[in-house]
C-alpha cells in the first residue's frame, strides 16, 4: 500500500466476491440476464452476448443494434493471449470526402444517417457466441426478445432523452416519432415499453438457422439473415433526405451491399506493461493505445505524483493525458491496406515515454503537443475550434430547440463553463459489460452507437443507424480521414489487465473521449494505490478536454479540466492556480465504470459497478 489518499468510506456498494461467476454492467437488467446465463451453466461468452442484446433493449438512448462494439477477452484455454473482438464497421462505399463537401459540410454531422458507419455490433456478438460460447442462439437471445416483446420499465434517462428530441422527431423524423412518441409524448419513467419490431427481427434471425447441421452453422446462417434484412431495410430508407446535426437535410449513403460486406473479426490485443502488469487494448484504429501511452508516461513518476485525489497527482495525470491524446489525434487511425501501420511500437516505447514525460511541468499546458516519430512526417494537428457555429437557424438543430448543441451527438458531453446550460450533466452516453466465469474465461466489452437520437428509426427494424463517422475528418492528410472501407477511429475502449500471463481485471466505461481517462484513474488507484475495485470506482473522477473532441462539433477547451466537486475545494483551487481551466461537474457526475476480477492463485472472483446515475450494477456469487 502506498501513501495514496485513503478511499472514501464507506463504499457505496460492497466489492462482490465469490467463486462461481461475476457480471458488471451499466444496467441492472443486463447484469441480471447475464448472471442468469451463468447460473444455467453458460460460460462468460454466452452471458456477455445475452447481456449485450438486453442492453440494446433497455438502454436504447445509449446503444442500439445499428451501432458498434469492441471487446477484449481471454479464454480459459489461453489465459495469456488477450484477443480483441472487432465490431467496428467501416465507412460505406459512398461516404467520400468529396460527397460530404458537395453537401456543404466541413465536418461529418453528429446525427443523421449520413454519419453512419456500417453496423458492426450484432455480427461481432454472434461471432463471439459461435466461436467461444456454448449455448444455442435462440436461448441466448431469449432474454432480449422477452424484454422487447413483453416490455421493460423505461429508465428516467430514456424518457428525458426522448423528451429532449421530441420536436425533432415530430417535425423531421416521423418514424422515430411513431416509435418513441406513440401517444404524442415520451413515455413516463417506469412505464413498460416494448419494441415488437426488434423482437420480430431477432426471432426471424434465429429461425434462419433452424435445422442447420451444427450450432456454428446455425449462427452463421443467422448472421447472413441479419445482414440481408438489415441491409435491405436500410437502403430502402436512408436515401430520403432528413435533418442532420448541421441543421441541413441530407440523404444517407449506406447500401445493402455495404451491410452485406462487413464481417466482424478478431485481432491480437495491443499491450504495454505498467509496474509489472500487462494492459491489453484495441489497436490504433481505436483510442485504446492512448491509455497505454499515458500509463508509460506516468510509470516514471514517483507514487506521490500518481494519486488523482491530490493536487500533484491530478495535475500530473491531466498533463499525461493531454500528451497521449495529442498523439492519438495526430497518429492514430485505421491505415489503408497499402500504407504503413501506425507507429505504435515507437509511440509506446520507454524512450518515447521518457521524452514525453519531460514535457510535464508545474503549469497546465494549453497546447496540443504531438510527438515526432523518427523517419516519419508528423501528420497535421486537427482543426482546433473552441466553438463551432453553423448557418442553421435557431431551433433547427436536432434536439436543440434553442439552437444549442444537438442532443446525443457525443459520449457524453459536459457543457462548457460559459454555456447557459452548464450543469455538469452528461448526455449521449454508451454501455459496458464485463463477465468472468468459474473456468477463467473473461470478457470486457463496450457496445455503443445507434442510440435512439442518432438518426431516424428504420421501418421494419425498430432501431436506427449509428453516427460513428463523426470521428473521421474531412481532411485527406489526417490518419483518421473519412475513407470508404476504413474504420473510424472509435472511442470504444475496453480493458484487460494481466500479470504473469494470467488475467486479473476486466474493466471499462462509457464516456467517449473520457473512457480511457476514467479507466486510467481506476488503474492507478487499484494497481498503485491499493484500492479495491469498488473504492476506485467510487473515488472522485476528473478528465481533460484540452484536445479536439471526437464527436461533432469537435471543439476543445485549451487547458480544460472537468472535475467532480468531491475532489475538494483545496485541490480544485490549486489546479486553477496551475492554469487548468476547471469545470466543476458536481459531486457524482463523472465515470461509469464496471469491473470484474479474478485471483489466479485462489480462483476468487470479484465485481464492482458504478453508483452514479443509480443504473449500473454488479452481481455474482
């Protein structure tokens, strides 16, 4: 145990421990569904898939079947080999920079079907179930079908999200109005809501595999049926122009061929070491390696500089994050097949981390400072805007009846200090689920995109498309430029932690650009500070906004630092004196983490979940 600030006592919830199986997620119904699968003999992969499809139903304002996901997992048979489940679809064939510019756009819109990447989440979950699960598809999907068919109590946050975009739905997205405003208004919190179209679709997909010669063949037939039904419905619908986040009406470009052409896949995880631990993330087509870069920078500091609850620790962490994010925004992206890979070996090297560490001084940086890579031309820094003004008249932006920022275009958004809506509230979030079973299988996954306010509901499907392309730039020189067939540099970034070839922790969080920032705080407090997982999740959170955001309108706050008030008046005042531009977000406003753990020596399992928002839950025994 180091001299970290003692954790807040008592914890909001117990650290769960047991030997049978553990689940943590962002919604109690998904957690309970996944745990039910474990109780009936399913493994962690069966449970995670069941829980993920339930998340589509019970958190429709945070994710949907038309969105994407990334996962990182290990199997009991290969515990030292973390793998990435890649469910991030690419840009459609018609999504070219030239097309977007011809539409009068200088950014990819934050809502509307023109911003949609090819849906990837469902195919990824079915692939994982086929290869590593044990249950038949119909049994796994029965939980989601039941809640979609028979109803579930709608969250207050779902109701408020629908209310926020109700004028948009009525005036511009009639299919969404029919889906979410059946009686002319948002359903009241706690009302039982259903999604029969989605239930029908899932049952049809299951039926497509009935009579197959094997379980694997049945799932593959279901994957084909999913692509065919979704692709046909999408192509028939999105070609009609509709309102987008820029205030203009545009048609989408996705076709059935785009949907048919995507298949989820596996990749080796990108890893780095920190204080004897191995941390596993996605490749640089996601933001995951940025957390590894921040860990490498911080590894060279004394423990006293790593405690996020102190002035020195909070400052040091914020500055390390700025450097890691600067490299993310300049170097990361999905490389073309004939181009060099992102130079991660160098960007995560000890030599490079030492050079970056030396840039951290006593005062907050207000610059974007990417590093140089030997033998490579450094790509340009993205356009830096502190505000983004469209030509749209007041009241015409999706979800913004007063002409403010569009609702649900980011994951999540904290209004700037000078905003009239500055409350510290977040919107447009994501989901997360972690599972570990008694055999040692462990999975961490972050589904997102396709939330109900992303784009108009597609008739016959019961859900809409996502808007992940807003993470691309309409700049050919950027590594994350919009290019047909290439993946947008996603923010979805689950984590696995291993030691001596054995998995110890699976964790993750919603939060867009904040996902890895909040997870970094957890890792520092657990791996260095000796906190338990629940203590780390409960602890005060903070993050920097001193880089261009991944979501429309892609603005930044030079020197920006968003903190929970529980960090303390003295620490917050000291950060201001160091030059940080501080936004106080409230006592319990930041961080949405869940985690599961396993002790290889004893087989003891654990779980913890976020108390903020009274929504996430862990379960297990």
